[in-house]
C-alpha cells in the first residue's frame, strides 16, 4: 500500500509475492476465521458506516490475521544513532503509541527480535517516486509505506499454513505528530485495511491532514467487516498433487 502522504497523490497496492510456487491452485480454500474477541466486542450503535467497498482483495483475499497476539517489531535505536538519539527516540515513542492504540481492538505484542515480527516497523527514508499518471518532476516525498509478503508457515505434525508478514516503513524526518499519524495509518493497512477512506476524519484517509484523526468508528466498522470475510490466510496449504 503506497501512501502519498504529504502530497496529493495516492496509489494503491504494492504486493511482494515472494514465492512463485505459491500459485493459485496450491493456495488454501477460502474460509472465514472466528472473529478475535476484542473485535467481536466492537459495536457502533450510531451506525456511522464504513468504507469496506474501498478495501481491495489481494491474492489470499482479505489480509486477516488469525494467530494472536500479532507480533510487532519496532526498530530500536541503531548504533549509528546513539550519539544523537532524539529523533529516533521520538519516532519510537510515536510508533509505540500507534501500536497501543490498535491494541485496544486486536491483540498486539511488541517483540524485540525482528525475525519473529509479523509486522516489522522500520525507520527509514523512502525514495522519491513519480506518482502514476503524473509528469516527471512531480516526485513527492512519501511519509510511509506498507508491503506484505506471503510464505508457508511450518506447523509441527501438520501441513504448513499460508501466512503473511508486513513491512511498514515510516520516515523519521517529520514532526512527531505526523510520525504518529503515519504509523497509525500504516498499521491500519498492516492489520488488514488494504484500502483508503475518502473521509478525512478516518485514520485511513488517503492523505495526511493538518489535524490527524484518531482511529475512527468507521475505521473499526471496516476492520470488523474485513475480519468477517473468508480468506486463504491461516489455512493449510494443500500438498502439491494432492486433491
Ligand atoms: Zn495508505
């Protein structure tokens, strides 16, 4: 999911499908998972609606997590930053707050080993890119980006399951409130909202706004609908050649 925060552009979807052996015919069949309890408890009596129709299906269909807690790795201060750690510290604080905000609705666990992270949040600069359909020279700085990749997860004494992991990149060179807004928005993508809202009062609004919104009831209504959908993720990958 490419977000043209800070600019007026928006493009969608950057899917990294790592293994060409994950062909459609070897993917698990579509099936819904039970709703995670925190999400099951979510209700919106005021019926403020959702933007589920803007959420894109991907190859495994909806990007639903089914093993909890979802493990989140937040890049710590690197050796090169120790001499002047203020910016990295502010970034870590803002990203950690965004993780806590989403943890109200889905069980998230911060882990300190990158290799066990389901969602890895990285502090780095994103290259300039020309938005599709825009003239050369109209490059925009992107504040953040989320990608996912699919893999087969080994399960002891059972068939492997189709799993995904997400890489979230949030630029450090912005005000802390914008790092927080970017992290909140991108974590929404990583947790399954693979699309954007057209209302600037939603955290998943496609562009960065002056007063960044919190996670909204519409964000939550959308997320809950996503988790009610069937997906190929989290289900056993059929053995090749088997029925
Ligand atoms: Zn986005």
